[in-house]
C-alpha cells in the first residue's frame, strides 16, 4: 500500500475522535496489505453471490425475460456507481471502513445506524441460506437418499455443518484468508450454473420447454404494484458495500480496487443473467421463489435424479463456503456496537473467540428453530439492501463532508434515493397486501 492510500491517525484526527473500529481498521491495514488482485475478486464475488441468486428466475417470471434481464444489468451499473462514490469519499477523508465514511458525514449516530443495518442484514444473509420458503417442506439431499431419520433431519445436518465447517472458518481474522475458500465457492456456483444451462439446452433441443413470457402480465393494480417487488430482490443480490473497504485495505495495490469491483460485478451480472434466464426457461410458470426447490422433482431427462443432486449439492456447498465473507463484517460491526470503546477486536483474543462462538451459536439456533423467516425477509429485505446500496452512499454524497461532490454526483444520488424509496414502498405495500389476503 502506497503512502497516498495508507491511512494514518494524524490525517484522521481533525475529523473525528478515534473510535474502536478506526483503531482496528488501521491496525489491520498496517498488519497486512498483501492480498492479490484475483483473490480480492473472488472474495468480493463471494460477498455478492449468496442465497439471493435463487430468487432471480422467479424475478424473471414476474417481470418477463426482457425487462428482467435489463433490470439485472442496470442494477449492476447502479451498484458500481454507489460503491465508487463510497471509495471516493473514503480516499478524501482517509477512511478505511464504510462506518468511517458514514461517521465523517453524519457523526457517531450515522455510524451506529449503519452498523445496526449491517448486523441485521448480515444475520439475514447467514440464515437465508438455511431456511425454507413459505413453510413448504422440500426434502433435503440426505433425506432424499436415505429417508427420514434423526441424522438426515434439518437440525442434525445444521449442527454437523456448524461443527465441521463454520467453527473452523469463523477464526479468520482477515478476509484475504478466505480467498481459496471463495475460489472454491465461486467454482461451485459456476458448476451449479453450467448444469442448469446444460439441462435447459437439452430440453430446448427435444422441444419440451414452453415459450417464455417476454413481458409482465399486468391485469390490475395489485399485479402492477407486484412488479416493484423485483427491484429489492435484485438489489439484495448485489449488495457488497460492507466488505469493499476491508478488501481494499488488504490489497497489495489499493489502486486496483476499482478494477476488482468492476471485474467482480461483471462476473456476478453474467452469472445472474444466465441463472435467471435458464432457470426461468427450464421451469417457466412453475418456477418457485427459491429455484433450488424446483430441483426435487423429475426434470424429464435421463439421470434426472443425478443432475438434481449435483445442482443441489453444488449450490448448498457454495452457500456454506460464502460464510467467512459474511461472518467477518457481522462480527466486526456487532462488536463495534457492543464494545465501542474497547481495544481492537483482533488484539483481544478472548473477546474475539467468545464473540465468534456466540454469533455462530445464535445463527445455529435461529436456523434450527426459525425455519421459515421469509415473511420477515420480504419486508426487511425491501429496506436494508436499499439502505446499504443506495440510500447511505447517496446521503453521504449529498452531505458532501469534503466538498468534492459534483453536480452529476448529486443528480445520481438523488436518483438513487428516489429509486430506493419508491421501489421499496411499492414492494412493502405489495408484500403486505399479499400477506393480509
């Protein structure tokens, strides 16, 4: 890291008093700055591609092929613009975390609001990979192979995965330590995608796939408002802002961060478009909100059960290995809320270990005893993702604490806020109407 990009306490002292996480971010940056370009791309890609990918085919079912694909690509550009705004204000204020940038604009209250948002959002992201949709039971892989036993049930599998995988991974102190895990996770996501594409192409060739819907069916006001529920779903699938600074701080050459961001978002956009397109083509109007749930039935091809298992195993393993990139910001921000004046977490091994174990335990209990939390997701997902991706970066730009925002920046920021507020209000209204009816 060069002297121009490496933060120091003298540069930051006039702006804000030094808090626990400023100390910790600086300590981590000074301790390690050797992350590679490709390792950073994989880590950021893993931050982006999580359980949200499973909702994209259902989004195209709602919007139709053409508007759905256009929206997926458009959101990727808006996300890139919002992250670049954060990075510009970070550089100007020598900030090394999303919280720092928020604090420079809105003080400690702004930072606390951001931390609470990240904690809730990250907990949902951790739980969303292990929850069922709408209370419908879909047999797990082990249950499908061996039948219903205590050792093929949800609770035992979650405990086993936690002990064997999550607990070892929770001790990563920096995100670059997860680069090989992220590489494997991205590879598994691509394997999942390639098999879905292969199955869809096979069925297209033999003529067993119906003609897709190109545009949404709008028949009344309810169906019109329901269209807007697609925006928060796609935004949720792209949110990565809470890990951008951590990845930049660890880069050997922090000037590469924009290239890392563009490479990662480009890869994610391609994966999202192909998953949405081929998933919707494969199942058509039978597409379920969680695409994975479609793969417990006969696909109408030879070796259908084998392909179902490959798809489900590869995706499940992908979601499991995303854990480190989600868990690190969750632990960091929750610790900042609970112990704002304590010494850096990475320097307090007892607090680090106890906090990590506590978070994993809470996540495990939540996944076991709250198997259906999608009603809550439909409402909070329609707000938290929009706050992190659009509202907070745009608000920082409009506040302009360093006087660097251009007229174009402010126009873009106002547009982001309008988009987020309007789409989220419409989505909340539609979800509430569906729930009450």
